[in-house]
């Protein structure tokens, strides 16, 4: 119980500033208004180790992305411009993800690229 309480306090202490920055960023970008034209991605904003950015796809709800580089965690929120609310869609710590050499990738595989690079950089015999 104590560990869970400490985790929540840590999440709030480090995540809340990023969440606030993301909501302010979404408001500043006009996600609550219907723009005539909008770029597909927002400009990332960083504050206290948290990166926030938005994306808006035509016909889809705007998304808010928060990446905590210190905790190596991310969260994705769907922004409802009509009701003015946000909904958590996904969250995860990616620390272990970064330890994989590859996962669910399209070819060429990492081993094939490594082989191509080592062949290209190998000393040639004259």
C-alpha cells in the first residue's frame, strides 16, 4: 500500500506539470476550435523532463502525447473539443522496450542491416 501511494505521489509530482503543459498547449493550438487547416503534428514542448505534443488527424479526435523522459514513461490522451474533456487512452513505461534490439519491425531486420554495414566497412584486400 505504501509503495502504491508513493508511486501515485511521484506520478502526480512529475506528471501533473506535463499534463498541465499539454492541456495549455492543446488550448493554445486551438484544439477546442474548428480550424480551417491544421498541421498533422504539434510542436513538442518540454518542461521539467516531460515532453508534450499533439496530433490532429482530419475526422479524428485530437490526441495529446506526454513523454516523461526521467521516468521513461508515456501517456496518450484523446481530447474532446466539443465537451472540453480529455480521456486517457494508453500509458506505459518504456524502459524495458528500449532494451529490445528489435520488435515487430518491417524488414530488413537489425541483423541484416548489421551484416550489410559490416560488409560495406570491411577492409578490402588488394
